[in-house]
């Protein structure tokens, strides 16, 4: 792993932008995208740049089950407001949260990923070490799947909803095997509450207890963390 420690999330966004620009300059055509508060500063830097994704494809990590694309809490809505409205892609794929047949939707999304191999995938990390919605205990060979969200993940996402009861209890997510197929992985983490997860990912054992630790086995990973998220690492980077 290439680990970059920055002062704060704003500085992390600038570093994340550099990774996207470098990928685009070197011919990347398919970008795996993530939602949530972590990548916002990177997307802001991209929006304020002259980068052009009009000949590129995006494939999102996940989407809540049971939420319509035009719902303000859907990941489709998030992507439109934070990136796509300003920087449209040739085509953009997200799981269909309203799919009548979840098993068929999983197969459809696996086919999309197979047909559009991801050049650069951006990731966040949960406090329990999850990436995407792959919670502790998730098998390493799983591709796209329907996930029952853990109480800690529901609690963490409750800040985006009127109450914790409104947070969906399931999501479609790329599996760990799907993520690992990406050519280059960019993981960002900011804040002291991510410090334990970051330590487990970088310095801990490769374990199902910390899903992100699987990234130790990937040949091309860039990790951007602020000083707070890096605070429990045993060595300086």
C-alpha cells in the first residue's frame, strides 16, 4: 500500500483529485465511485477542475434497498448532486434499489462489472472496517450481494436521515471479490473514529473481522488518511 497522511480532509481531497487526474491522464476509462461524507472533498476538487469524463463510465459501489433514485437519501441522488451534474460520464451505473427481484439485480450488476472492468475504484472505510457494505464476516469470494446492515452501520448513517428508524436495513453492494478486481484502489479515511479501522486495514492481520484488510493482497492501493485517522498506526508514513 502507498499511504499518504495529510493534515485534514480538505487536503485529502486535493490528494484524491491527483489520483483521479493521474488515472485519467494514463487512459483510465472506468471509474468505480463511492458515496458518503468521505469522498466529498475529492469530488469537490474534481468538480472545480477541467477534468473531462464524457468518454468514461462510472460504476457505483452500492445503493440502499427500497429507496427510489430521486429520493434525496439515495446514492443516485448523491452522485448527481456531488459529481454527475457538473461532470457527466458517458454512462453511469448504480444498483437499482427498487428492483423487484433482488437476485436478478445482483446478477445484472455482476454482468455490468464484468463488462466494464474498473480502472480506479474509490473507497471509504467504516468504523468496523467495512468497505462498500461488506460487513465483518463477509466471505472474500462474494461478488454483488444484498447486505443486512449492522447496527453500527445503521447508526453511522442515521445522521443523513430524520431518525435512525428511517435508515434502510439492507443495501446492494459490490462484494469484496468485485472490489478486488479493480486495477487501482483508492481508499480515503478521515477522522479519529476511523483510526482503529485504518490500523486494522494497514497493520492488522488479513482477517474477516476487518474486511478492509483484504486490500493488503491487492497490487495497487493508495490510502489517503488525515492525521487523526492515522493516529493509531505504529509507524509514520
